[in-house]
């Protein structure tokens, strides 16, 4: 079975992956901690901080949802491919089972014919002995 060509990620998908992987790292924690510490030390306007944090949370949520959706889509494609492979394997197994069943039926028919022929030969041998 030929493998399908891998699709390359779009620039936005790569960007989303980069942002998501960064946000899930310790570097994000360190940078945010430093940023908020500097903000508090220099006593900048808290309304601006609140606004920027809210805006950042919106974008972070969007990026994480996009990354989650793409991961789910990739998982669904993988599961579909596995189901397709399982289905093909089952169909092959069924064909092999049907073939084996036909062969067994043929063997049983040959045995029955041989038994009938043996019975006829035994009768002939008995009649010749008399």
C-alpha cells in the first residue's frame, strides 16, 4: 500500500504550534513572571496591565484552541487510517476463512466419495470371497 504524501504545514499552523509550545514551557512562566514583576516594581498603570493581560488571555486561548483542534484532527485522521487498515485485514481474514471453508468442504466431499467407493469395494471383496 503506497503511503500518502505528507502535507506540509501552513505558515499559520507553524506559528500556532510555535506559540502553543512556547506557552506550555517554563520559559513562558519565567518571562511572564519577570514582566509582571517589572510592571509592579515600576508601579505602572494597573488598568493598562489588566487590559494587556486580558487581551493576552484572549489570544492565548485562541492559539491553544487552534492547536488543540489541529491535534484532534491529526488524531482523527490516524484513527481513520487505523480503522481502514483493520477493515482491510478483516476482509482478508474473511476471504481466507471462506477459502479454507471451501477447501474443507471439498475434502469432506472427497472423503465421503472415498468412503462410498471403499464400501463398494468391500462388498465386492466379500462377494469374491464367497
